[in-house]
């Protein structure tokens, strides 16, 4: 299961090493070489296990589905959300601390007092 694309519907076959990966990033983490880029890609459907090739130069809406089971594999990737960071800070001015934390994280921040 791919930890980079949570809803991956196909695996890709890397022609450089002839191994299967859920995404190019999985290949990069497992191998010491770059993935060989080419126009014709080999896919393996995770629903029916059918292996098929697609020419990416001539890829249209009809090519977004597995030719055997019609599984829609070309979907918007769902990636794991960034893990929230826990920042420990100390300040006597809670409002200033909250503003600083919002600037740092770019999101509304809750301040808890631990006294």
C-alpha cells in the first residue's frame, strides 16, 4: 500500500529495474537510481490485477479506466495530511504568543496554559 497516494488504484512498472511500485516516490525511496521516464507506461490494476499499457502521448478521458474491469484509476491523488507539529513555547503574553504561532503555522492556534 502506498504511503504517498492513499487512493492509488494502479501500480506502475518501472522499466529501469523491472519492478512494481505504487508511485514514483515509492520507487525513489526503494532504489538508488532515478525512474526511467518514457511515454508508454505499464500499469497493474489493483482491483482486478489486470496488467495493461498506455501511451501517455495519446491519453484521453477514455484511458482513465482499466480496460478489463472499468475501474477509474486516473483520479485526483489523496495524500496523507501533514502531521501537525507540536511546538512548546513559554510566554507571559498569551496574545503575542498566539500571533507568533499563527504566523509560524499559518493556521489558527489554540493556546493552553500549563501552570
